[in-house]
C-alpha cells in the first residue's frame, strides 16, 4: 500500500512539474511572438510613412503597460502604444490581447477623430492614424493590408453613422467598427486557430 501511495505522489509531482514547464514555455512563446510583432510593426510604420506621410510612433517595450484583466473577464489586454492628439486624431491606442492563460490571441487598435469646424453636423472627420493602424497591424501579421483597406473603403461608401464589418484571412478574424459621430475606427485581429 505504501508503494502505491509513494508512486501516486511521484506521479502527481511529475504532472505538476510538467505543467510548470508548459506554463513557462507558453509565456516564452508569447514573448517571442510579441517581439516578432513589434519588429514587423515598426518596419510597417516606416513603409507607411514613406508612402502616406502619416507618422505613427514605433512600438517600444519601455512604454508598454502591464497586462490588465479585461472588463468582461475574457482574458487580458496590454497597451502597446497610447498616442496623443495631433491634426486629425484626438487619440489612438494599439493593444495586445491575451486569453486567460496569458497567451496572445490577437491585436486591437482604435483612433478617434478630432472635432473641426469644417465637419458637417453629427459627424467628426475620421482619424488618419485610426484608419492606418489597421493597415500596419495587418502588415505586421503578414496579412494583406489591401484587403483590410478595401473593407474599410466599402464601409465608408455605405455612409452609415455606425458601421461594422468582419471577415477572415489567414487564420485571423478581422473586425472593423466605425463611428462617424466621433470619427472613430476600431480594428480587431483575433486568431481563429
């Protein structure tokens, strides 16, 4: 009987140790994935600035916020960049999204437009940065940024005050939400695999 109890205890210790190793591996996988995303995101900001003259700040780990529990308890979020006001943008944000086990499940961005006198009543000009953040994230994730842009343009042609679109590409569900009353654009890239 003692041998059975000792064997059971050893098995429990082995299972516990292997789950610790798995947790460490998952966390290092997330760090590697985020590092790769940062590199590609920063490269995409340079390419975009050359072609559009819109300056988006590069991501720097020194500015990252700590992981924060989502309000709906669906996981965690980490702000990678929180941009300030400029000519067309009241503010913007780039966020990394995590599941309950702190594995990366996707990325999100938003930009809010700046109120100007020339805008017709009930709408605010869309944030340039809010619009292009989706292109940058798509490029960083090796997705076709032109497809993301086409979906955004389609939404703008519909001229709705609030508009939503979603589609899948290369292992991501991409959602776009616009709100003309604040000139807001939200992009969400969630892994499907």
